[in-house]
């Protein structure tokens, strides 16, 4: 049984990430079986260029890794038909490799709430399979999630959302923070997924006892 969790801070479809993606696929290949790889398009499902992002992701895996990765189409669950949702859940259930990346963690959690997605992802880590999550998707993995857009763009005081808690059974009661060493701000502090040191300190004080931050550069 192969169980793999790969967390990337950012650059999930950059040339530099071809090697770690390939290593995941090779380990799954060695275990045998039908990979039926999929990627979840939920994190960027609200964006006007969602079709373009999906196409670029498919092309990246096809050209750089020679893998045909299908889309588990779950962009907006509340408007999807029953058939669309069940088709996506079936693809996710069958897949041995699941990828999800950039977008909005708040939107992602809202779409997945009350759906089978949490249990389907947890099953990969419990019984066999591979999850590769980066950026916004990575933010959802822990017990708490930063609402990045709300805090960094809209000016809401720092607070946590409930995360998926997928790492707790692995002995990691953590809040995953990608983009940990972000330097896009230049003269202002955008480390720690655009929170900066001051807001990260505020967030850390709000974590439950025994929980901690797992930062991914």
C-alpha cells in the first residue's frame, strides 16, 4: 500500500516541480494498479479564466510528465447537477493520484462543505493513494486555514477558518501555511502567505493548545 502526501508551497506547475511530481508517479507505478489521476479544479472554480487554468494544468502533466490527468469537475457544487457531482466523486474515488493547487482556500472549503470530498481525500491517506496539494489547496489541509484574500486584500482582522483536518490522523495537529518565505511585497512583509510576521503572531495565539504552524516555502 502506497500512501503519499506531497505539499508544495507554490510553483506547482513550474519546470522545477517536474522532478517531485515524477517521483510521486514513479512510486505509485511501482505499487501497480491503475492510477486514473485527477486534479480538483475547485480552488480556482470562481475565476473567469478557470477553463484556461484547467487546460494549462492538463497540458503541464501531459507534456512535462507524459501523464493524462483528468479534471474532477467540482468548480461550484451548488450549481452542479447531481450527475456532474456524482461523476466527479466517482473519478475522485477511483483516482490513486489527486492534485489541487492555486485559488481561494475560503471558496474551496465552502464548496466542499457537506460533500463527500473530505472523506474521499482522507481515504487516500488511510488506505492508499497520493495527494499533491499546493498553494490554496495546501492551506485547507490542516485543522485551521487562513482566509488569505479576506485578511490580505479586504483588511479583515486575522482569523482562522476550520480546515479539513486531514493531517491530524497523521499526528500533525497543524495549520499549513504555504508561500512561507514569500518576498513579493518587496518593502513590506508578505512572508507567511502574505500575512507578515505581525499578523502571523496574532494567528498563532488563536491556535488551539498543542497545535502549531507547518510552513512550506
